């Protein structure tokens, strides 16, 4: 395992930020930790990195009892962005690379390569404070990967980026993963994890509430809604659909209707009935998003059970 957490706890005064989290991240995996702001994601990452220390529990990182023993093999992009503002971009990246053990003679090549990759080839001599926030974020990402880490931890890496920069960063993260790097990142924006991750960990109120592959999550959370667009306009279409057994709600959606099913309804039964009632030009199951799944889990009564 690249990371192993066992019964991790952390409090700040009366606030329990992390409550008994267990987690195993295999080497070479791409894991996303998702949950709302204040759920305990950043606190968990900081404990993995030995920036914070747990009140109870055990942590193993890259086979070591502490991330401090493996610090040169780890890359980290913190949620609080920060560069040495008065340093030039090139000097800042050279300093960060040498701190992580990159040979002095190889620094210039790596810096030039990475600045070109993120479309900042002409900023090496500019001071960091002269760059926009998005540019500074790209520079800080370079600092987290320039030493070719075995483990890359990214805390809210897409925060504040425009769509073009967001796509570039996503591609670079996937490139690191293909290189064999273990990647663990946190986000409160569910669709980002859905686009990028192969395995999802959900944290809610300091507890782990879900730990499974994206495919496994989708398999276990069956669609509870479908979209139907009729071949021809029918005045009482909504009433006909609402009258079907198992239908909970019907709402207009574009040129058709979104139909939500009750928990007891079987989509395989309801869909043919809907098609017979309202001959469709289009009939499509709506897959639940991670946000839908999270809201469903977070809305349940408190429990110590974890879906996995």
C-alpha cells in the first residue's frame, strides 16, 4: 500500500474533524477524496503528510511510519496556495527541486520542460508576484511534480482555475498516474472526481461513508429516474406517467419528461410501461451522479457503516 490509515482521529477543541477513518490506497492508484467543505478532507491529507499529527490511530506512507521519512518521494499541492513571491519563477522552482533531491545539473532541463508543458515558457525570469493566481497555481503544481514523486497528494487542485487550465491540469494528473505515480486528491466538486478518479472515498462530518471504485459505486446505486421524449405531443402526458405504479414524480425536461421512481420501483418494469403509455422518440435511464449519491448518503441517519 502507498497509504494505510487505521482508526484515525483528530479534534480541534470540541470539534471532531476526523472520526475513526480507515483507508488503504494501493501503489499506483488514483483516488479521490470527496465531500463538502469542512468534512475533514484537508485534515486527513495533512495527517498523512505529517503536517498535523493524529490524536489516535496509525499512519503508514510508502512503507514508512511517517511521511517525514519519505518526504523526497512525495509531492504535495496544498489548498492554501503559496509561492515565494519575491523570487523569480525559475529560482523558486530550482529551490523546490533541490529541496526534493533533484540533481543540480538536471534542474534547468526539468524546469524548462515543465514551464513549456503548462504554457509558461516565457516566465522563468519573472517574479512570482508578477503572475496571475492561475499562473502561480501552475508553478506550484510544477513544484509538486518536478522531482518525479512516487506519491502525489493534491488538495483542491482545481480551485480557482479557468476551464482551459482545469483541463490541462487534469491531463497532467492523468499523465502522472500513467507514469506509475500514486495520486490522491481532494475536492468538494463531485463532477471533477467523477471525470478523473478510478476510486472514490467520501467523507462526511469526519467519517468515511463510502469507499469503492467508481464502477462499483455505479453498480450499487441503480438509476432511480429516466427521461422520456414522446413521439408526438400529448396533452395529458404528465398525468399518464404519474399514474404508473412506482412513479414518484414527473417534471418537464426540455422536449420531454423526467420521471423519478420510488425506492421500491423496478426500472426494468416501469420503463416498458412508460413506453407503452407514451410511445417514445427517446427513452433514457438517468445515472445518479456522485453528488446525488452523496446527498442520499449524507441525508441518512448517522451510522458507523461504510459502503464498500
